[in-house]
C-alpha cells in the first residue's frame, strides 16, 4: 500500500473555535494533596484488586492494586502515606466507584524509580520485557479511552500490526496538555515511540499533529530527524481529527469496520496518545509507574489557567484552587473539552489517569438554548464523520425502537458531538444517542450471556 498524507479525513467534521488559552503555559507541578482517593477502576475492563489493607503505609509508586484479569490495569500509590480506608467515591461519570484513600505523609518514593531528569535513550529491554513493564506500570490509554496499553501491544491471533500511530492531534477546544507534553518532553516521546515499535516488532511510526501546533511539529521533526522509522504528519485543523477512526483514515487511508467488532488492529494499526507514549518511556526507562498526568485547567473566568502535573487521586477542587479559584460566575465545570466532555456534578472528584482537562464555563455560556422541532435541514448528517443520520437516531432513541436503532448503526457513533454542535434547532441529539447506545450495549451483553 502507498501511504499518502491526505492531511484530513474525507467526511463530515466541524471547526469550532480553538480557544487554546493555555497553549503558552508551561507544565507546573501541583502541590501534593493532604490525601488522595484513588479509584481502582480507572480503565476499561475489570477493576484492579487491592493488595494492601487499612493501616498499611505505602511509598510513591508502590503497587496498591493488581490487575484482575486480562483486560485490567494495575494501580499504584501516587503519594506516600497511610492507607486510611476503602470507600466508594464519585468519579467523572457521576457514579460512585470503589477507591482507596491514602493520607499523605510526605513524598517518599519506592526504591528503584529513577527520578533524575536525565534522558535515557538506550533501550535495553526486549519486546516481551517491555510489554510486561508496561503492564506492571498500570499504563492505560490516557487520551480518554482508558484501554490497558499492554493488551493493545499483544494483538489477537491472526491479527498483524503494521503501523504505529501516535495521536498528538488534541483537537478538542481549550485543551493543551498534550501540546505542552510535545513541547517539553519531545526527546522522551521519541524514545517512547521507539520502545513501542520494539514491543510491536515493526518499523513504521506516524505522528499526527494538527497544523495549529506548528511549534510541536517542528520540534518533533528535529528530535526524530535521525529516526527513519518515525514520520511527523501535519493534519488539517478539523474536528474530530483526533478520533481514532479519523486519525487512521487521515494517515493511512484505511477504514475500521463499524462497531461493535471494528478495531484499529483490524486494519493493521495501533494508536497511542502522546501522554500514553510518555508514560511508556517513564515505565521502561525510569521504572516509574503511571500515577500522575498533565491536566489542563482553563476557562475565560480563571485568573491562573494552566497545565499542571497532577498526582492521580487529587481532587478537582485543588486543581481549581491552583488556577485561582472558582469564578463567581461559574455555570458549568466539564471533565474534558466542550465537545465530548461531561459536566461534573461536584468538584470533590478525584483526577484519574484518563482526565486530560477541566474546563469552566461562565453561567451565560453554560445554559442550553431551548430545543425546537427538527427542521429537516440535514446539517447533522453532513457533519457526521461516520455517515450516520443523527436526527433519525435521536428519534429512534426517544421512541425506544432499539432494533431499528441497531440497524441504523447507532453503536457506530463516536460521540464527537458534531451533530449537536451544528444543529440550528438546538436538539439534544448526542444526549439521546448516548442513552440509546447504553441500552443497545446492555441488550448485546444480555444476548451474549444468553448464548
């Protein structure tokens, strides 16, 4: 196959205002919290199983919960201190889930973790050792998906990976944490890519970056100049360019089969976010488990918006305080960007490995406009990157016509919100489609269990 840099995907999409207010803000370390609440299920799959008890003392980076199954991920202590209790704590979805509370007593790290800033370029581990180190470190998809990384590095029997794709697009408005990582950790990212190539036993990596990040594109090109197996591709600024399906189409011209069966591996691709790639470097070269991440906190009313390196389990409240405190006119707090993010019901919610941004909107921008009747303009159809008919899917969900909804490929929806963004009647298209997808998913599980 001949690769072509098409610069974008061919169907649908929108161009919301970038609002990258924190693009020039260097990464800062958020002060250690007095305590953390660390969720045991921050990933897709089965929650991790605790290996500690109340009253135990732990160090930073120490294993506190082991992966419990093939699709699961280990969890490590983000602070040193005493295990206070096990409790159900609300996460960014609004549901309470099992977590462990650690009372911080300082910043004492587990022996063997390299805390020096020195770049380690010599990759001594072989492919299997790399995958095991990644599994032991509890690394998951940090772009939001949360799929355990070590599982993606072991394709199913009969499947072959040909291309490693690194997602540096960050197409969501407002978010800049990945951009800052590319600028400040470019050398480490290149080594991380080489590690992933070694684990996959392939020699072709493509980094996709939207063209509004020219500084990151140029810097990574310099860092990877001597690496023939790594290429950087500028992509059109067009949402949802960073979607897995859209990125694969933009870079390789291949199309993933529709859900529920279609995956990147089906078209010979493995896709990793830049934050995940950095975590791979730190795990393999520095023996550091995945227990912190960079989070953008932003919004027009904040006095100190920025990009902060945050220990997992730190409450959103502390991040807001570091950004100058909650503005008086705050109307909505989103976990994620304004397109795909979800409103937080409260700020006492712990940061997880998958949370890349917190966006605060003033009340006059947070209120939804009144929903009106569909005018059959078909704008939602024209912007859908998957060729779906969102107006129809919403109606089917409203009326509970689930078999028809399945036939109309409701499960294929990537929840990019292009349809809801463009709708002149302010129809809550995505809300109904998300609800419908949850019902269909439950139906499929019931059918599978019945078989």
